[in-house]
C-alpha cells in the first residue's frame, strides 16, 4: 500500500530483552532511517553513473562493513561508525610498528574520540555504556568515548569566574578567528597560533593562510577578562583542553583497571598530533605514534576490516540448570543464518569465521559482562571454564567478584566475519631527498611550559615528508604536513620510521 514507508520493528533491530532500551534503539533506527536510505540510494546511483562495478559496503559501529541493503534496513548499526573506523586505522598503524597495546586518540574540530586496543583487539561497548544523546542503544559497537574537545573548542569564563574550554565549538562556520571567516571567540586553534604551534604560512600544506593577528586579538581580549598575559591565556587554554582529554582517557583506562603507561598513544585526526605529546605526558605514556596520514586514518581503517555481522538470542539460563541442548542448538542456528548471509554475498566457506560469546551476570545483577566462548560445543565440563573466566573478568572490571554466587547467562551471541582483501603498506625509502636540512623550514620561537615555567624556546619547524628515516632528533619541533601539524615539546625526541609512522618519545613534563 505504501512501499516508500520506512518500517522498523524492535524485534528485528534488537531481538533481546530490556524493553525500554529495545524501544529507544528501534526509535533511533526509525529516526535516521529515511535520511540514510535516501543517502545510500543517491550514492549507489552516483557510483553506477561513474562506471564503477564494485559492490558498495558501508562501515558499521561494530568494526566491520555491511552491505548497503542491510544498512538501509538497519541504519542504527552505523552510528559512530566513523570513529569506529578510526580505532581500526589506529590499530593497523600500530601493527606496522609492532605495537599492540594502543590508545587511539582522534581529535578533530569539535570532538575527541578515544578507543582502547589491547593485544591487537579493540574493546567493545557494554550495554550500560552505549548511548547517543543519552538514549540507550542495544547494538554492537566498538567502545568509543567522545568528548567535546577539538580545534574549534571555545574558551570561556563561567558564572563562577572559572576558566573553561569547550564543549561548545566555533564549528566550521565561522570557525576560529584565525580562519578569517568571521569568528570572534577565542578557540584552541587560535591559542595554538598565538603560541607558535600553528604557522600562518604552513597550514594545509600552505594552501591556506592563517590570520595570525585575528588569533592574537581574540586571545588578547579574553586574557584581559582573566587578567593574564596573552601567552598565559593561550597556554592555559591548551592545558585545560589537554587535561580534559587526559581525564577522558583515564575513564577508559585507569577506571577500568588498565595502566595507560603500558600503552602507546596513537594521535590522529587534524588536531590529534597537535596535542598528543602533552596529553601523553599527563598520563605518563612514554610514546606517541603519529600515523603517516593522520587526517585520513579513519578512512584507512575502512580498508583494514572485513564483513562483520552479529546475531543474538536471549537465553536466561542459570548455573546449575543449563539446558545444553537448547543452548548449542541456538548457537548453531545463529551460525547457520550468518553462513547463509555470507554465502549470498559470495563469501566462500573457508573465508568465514564465527566467534561465540555470551552476556553473563551474577543472578540479580542489572548488567552483564560479555565473555568469549572458545568451545565448539558447550557441555558440563567446559561451562566451568566459562564461569571462571566471568569471575576473573568481573574482578578486573569492578575490583571484586563473588565466586559463591550463581551465574546467569542472559544472551547468546555469534559474530560472523567474512574475510575481505586488505590495504598493504608501502615502506618509505631513505633517499637523498630526505635529509634534515631540506626538511628544515626555519628556526623560530615557540612557547611551552616546562616544569611549571612558561617561556619561548628555539624551535625547529620541519616538513615531515623530507625527514630522514630512522634518525632520532630532539625537540622542541613543529612538524608540518598537509593534513595536520605535529608538536614535539622540549625534553622529547622524535623518529620517522620506515613504516611511515612518526614516533615521539616523551621526556619529563
């Protein structure tokens, strides 16, 4: 009767218990559905008109790609898919340099997205942590924490007279004052210009000239309100922003029993490399990795993933009374459904992989922990190992466990992975074009706070593409490339690797 209507049912979007969360997930799917469907149809039409024969795949929030038809039906699966791809891109860059414990730090104009990769595996969001605009979502997602902190974040004074930065942003229009598009509020970008960390003549590879005087004007006006000098105000803006981002990382590391000092910070996005070293110093992280092309690291992540689909079935089975026949039958049925889905897309059986897991909790608890299940068939013997793994994970997550309390299996899950071709990496050649003198643009003053003292330091301004390979240089340095600027503070050093990654070794704060 009305084929153009977009129809959503909660049972098809999120077939699991929790009525309110299932409803908000379906409502979110219905809200974004028509717009996403129109977008995909226009994209498919443009691809066809361009003569491209390849099938369209779209990134999902779970770290895999799905067919356009599935995304048209369930667009809620793509919420936060861009930041999810950033986690994958950061992880891929880490593998190029044999780093498997990573904090991905994606900073743009308005937000900072943080993900954790441990032993090469990214963290998945739990049901209690997944929401958009405070509406809970029950869809598989990479665990990404986002805060309002970026290059466009506005510095302001609150009603109590406190110095604040963000979450409000100048956006792209009018943007920071330094963009000369009418912005008249002090932003993080303007502070970086005032301190000498962004060069007016080397922004976007020289394609855009920054308005240095406008940046100084808005920071100076704000400084008068605070009764500080212009440099103290600019540096204070960066210090507050960096502290906010460091606290966001602590919420995903320290508060979850993870020591960030054992991880490498992967700084990308347009503004990540500007702040990565100082944020790492706040956390005690010793090494920062700046990918070859920080501005497109999320796009690179798209080329490192596979088809990935998730199936789920609510079980409600309790320790001591597990129906193994039903449980195994349900797991097998979900795996068969995913196999048929992959086969319809031309994925061969030997390119399919299935990962079983379950959502477990102590009887009476309100939220669950997801536990991987390695056994092909679950029985009375190996269920004990699964329960023991739950006890251990509960101890890590909450600092305590209850070995004498019965455990309840709430949901059974199967994740299907269909292998796809991956991007390869071309190593850099240490040619004669790459040497320090050719890379050096100028020596100039740049302001840093070291051991509590704010002063201007003699600083090297360099072009990244001309840096020699595997040579170590001391900071301070400002390193230019088209899609970002990297800041290396005093007491730090940096090396460009053959892999294309730039590493900053963090010294004392």
